[in-house]
């Protein structure tokens, strides 16, 4: 009985982290991270690799997906918010506008978490 309660309690703290922002402002002629995603246990250890795939590329720039260390952005009310202070493994989406481009662009991507759940996201990028 005790093991079952512990497993249920720990499951409440497991969860993904991803930047669910819909708009970013980035400088022209520079590469900027516009999305990140990872999945973590209650102790901030990784649940496994998170996959990120571009589904609609931008019209006025390029994007790339890499895996690297990044700070999560869990809300303060989330039990995993303590993980925000640590560099943790994430899938990172970077955007680089065409040389000299100023204006709006967008990119859509899919995140697939280690537990099989998926999340679609579209981001509008304002280049200044």
C-alpha cells in the first residue's frame, strides 16, 4: 500500500517543460532561441530525450533544432519550479532571420515527450 501511494505522489510531480510562448521579438542578423522543451522527474533528472520537429518552417529565416543544456521556465506554482535554477537537457529551437530582414515571421513545430505525449506550437517572431 505504501509503495502505491508513493508512486501516485511522484507521478503528480513528473512533467514536461516547454516554452509555450506564442510571440518572440528577436534582433535582426542574429540567432535566437525561440523554443525549448524537456521532461523531468521530481528530482530534476531527465525523463529521457524530448524530440522537436519543425512542421512549418519560417518564410524569412531558418530554424534549427539542437539538444543542449538550458534553464526551464516552470511557473512558481509548479512543484518543478526548483528545477528552473539548473541547466537541464532540452531540445532547443533556434531562429535566424534572413540577412537584413525586419518584420514578422512564424514557425510551427511539434514536441514529442519521452512518455509519447505530443504538443504542437506555432510561434510568431518579430524581427527588429
